[in-house]
């Protein structure tokens, strides 16, 4: 079976949708409300966690890690603190998608099987292995960048505009833009002042098209059968069922090659 064989077989009847949420230190009640939307449609989400709000997460969702490595030289301790809160995590997305070759080397040693630190907006980019065997699962849509570069989303907040040709669509949402239903960067900036005050944030909730209406439309479409909902961990488990392809055997063949 070719690389991505299982993933392609699984998605041959329905493309897969991985809804991901970067928790971003948001209040637990907002995250709970967001997850209730997902639960209400019987779907699944992957949460990239920055802390441990008192969430009662059912088994259907995945808890992954969202460390902030900015300004940190000791990534191991930043990672470990977060890992202790979520000991079963096998996935990681850094704050601001920070990644470099050093992190790609470290993560497999720390028991991490995939990172999702590459943003390829709207493009049919599939998961691939990094140089240490770590899976990279690219993101195809991010609400924050929709707000930052609206010109790249001329049709606005409509699920119909999402790419549909790839077997796996990875979407990234953030709790506060979702909670206030932001449609512009200034909507989000205004909400940041009350980041930890849900009652005040509720007063800023917009009507009309925005991040929340898109989120709801995507959930409705998935529940109606446009996609099959998966977590990123499930995606990696499918990918790992495939035998390594010949290209991935490169370390031994490279080692045997004559030096020039
Ligand atoms: Zn972040």
C-alpha cells in the first residue's frame, strides 16, 4: 500500500475533517461552550492545551500540547510542565507555530508522534514525515489569519469556500475570536481587553457572519455527512499503519553511499 494508503482508503467514502482548537489560556467556560457545539453534533476535536482549565473532556476529544517557547532557552522544562498536565499527549502545536530543526529532533525523544506547526492555507498539503520521522500535519485553515488577511478569503466566512479536494482538512480555531464571533482583526483586538472576563466578552458578541458562524456551519456540514470527523491522533495512527515507503528508508541508503 502506498504512503498515506490507510488515510486515503478511509477518506475514499468521505473526506476527513480534523477540527483543532488552540486553547490560548482562554477561560474554561468559554472552551466548554465551544466544545459543547462539537459534542452537540457528535463530532470530535483536538485541543492544543496551554494550561489545565477544569475541563471535563469526554474520551471522544484529544488533548495535545500548545507550549509557548518564545523567549525560552530551556524548552525541556517548558515542555515538561505542560506534559505533566496532559501525560497522555502525543501531539504538539507550538504557540505561533514555532518550530525549527532543533525542536523536530527533540520531540520524538519526548514521546511526541506529530506536530502541527505548518500553515499551508487552502492548499492540498497532506501530512508528511519530518527528518526525524516526526509527522508534520499541516493546517489548511486558521481563523486568526482569516482575520489578519481577509483579502485572501474574498467570499468571507462560508464553509462552502473551504478546500474540499484533499483527503484530510485540518482547521484551526481559537476560543476568543469564536466566542465574540470576530469578523475583523479589530473585533478580536477589542475582545483581548476582556480576555479573562467572559461576561464582558459576551457583550461583544457580534451578529452576522464571523468565526463562530463559520465554525457552526462546518460542524453542521460534518454532521450532515460532508466530512468524517477525526482527531489528529487518529490520523497519525492511520498513517503509522502504512509500511515506511522507500523514500523514508533514506538514512541507511545515504549511509551506504560512497563519499566524494
Ligand atoms: Zn497559540
